[in-house]
C-alpha cells in the first residue's frame, strides 16, 4: 500500500470510530429514561459511555492498524487514553 492509501484508510477508521462514539452519546442523550434520574446517575452513565468509547480506541492505538502515526505518538496516545479511561472509571 502507498502512504496516501494508508493515511486515507486511517482517516476513514477514525471517522468510523467517531461516528460510533457520537451515535452512542446521541442515543444516551435522547433517552427518555434520563428524566427520572438524579444528576449523579446521569453523570455516572455518561462516564460509563466515555469509558466504553475509550476501550474501543485503545486496541486501535496498540495495534499496527494505524500506520500513519509514529510508534512514539501511538504509545503516548495509548497512555493518554488509558489515563482517561482510569479517570472515567474513577
């Protein structure tokens, strides 16, 4: 594969991941069940959605499927996403 094809594929992968995360957040925001919940439960629910989204991103950063990023950049992003996951669970 050429570098241009790799970067196009990477962009499409990230667009797909962003669409999946946006769809999950949108579905949660439009849920009629939120009307009867206390704010702490709503915040906890969205923290869980964010944590699950970060779990989706982690393997992409750890694998070689995104070839346009340098290994150092992928490692730093992987650690940052892991820290974000820790904070979301906390």
